[in-house]
């Protein structure tokens, strides 16, 4: 990994406000030009990282569906960084209080 990319990842780690969980589940995403299924690498109350080959630009808004047990969280998310060909990080935009509670419960039990 080159120094510039390593610095960018370290800067991103320092900006993270929520603890992450290594919860690996399939999520469904729908954006302006991309729709698909991706697996999560990690997830928090602030967002998630999903493994995907989809080429989605920074700043694009996606509709995300996250199945958790018998429930499903649906919210908008903004792409905040990309690892081309590997995946991308998204920040939740409109996570409801109910969805936040479901996610928090799952994160603490993962």
C-alpha cells in the first residue's frame, strides 16, 4: 500500500465517531446508476463498509436495505470513500430511532 493511501485510511479511522462491529451480512443497495447486493465488512451506528466491485462515486446517495434477523433496516446512505474494485464506505443519512435501536442491539451482540 502506498503512503498516500495509507495516510487517507488512517485519517478516515480518526474521523470515525461510532464503534464498529465485524458483522458480516448481505445488504442491498440501489443508487442512481448502480443496484446490487454486497456483503458488509463492518458496521456501526454511523454507517458501514460494503465489499462490492460497483463503481459508485463519492457523495452519491444510495438506498440501503439491511436484513437483520426477522427485521429489515431501510435508510439512505452517502458514499464517503471508495476502494476501487474492493468496496466502499457509506454514512447513514436518515436512520430512524427504531432502526438505530435494532442495529445497536445487533452490534452489541455480534
